[in-house]
């Protein structure tokens, strides 16, 4: 069963954004990356960044959900 990752948009008037790859997101549903298994999709939601010695999960990733198609 295929999966994709989506998160709510922070822009007014936009509903959801979808993960493409390399920390890029799109509002176009057709451009989303489709994962073969849920484990690979979950790695996107668990992505962390370290900046200036502080490790955190970016808001887009923290609010993201994995959806089965």
C-alpha cells in the first residue's frame, strides 16, 4: 500500500502541503512523493535539524502526518 506525507499549510487560503523530497514541499498533490512502506514515510515526520548546537524538529515535519493511499 503506498503512503505520502502531508502537513497543514501556514499560508492563508492553502489547505495542505505535501512532501516532495530533500526537505521540499508542494501544494500540488500530484507532485507528492509516494512511499512504498509506512516506515520510510515516518522518517520524514521524525526528521530533526541541528543549528547552532540546538537540535529540533521543524514545524512542517512535527505537524506532518503519514497518509495511506
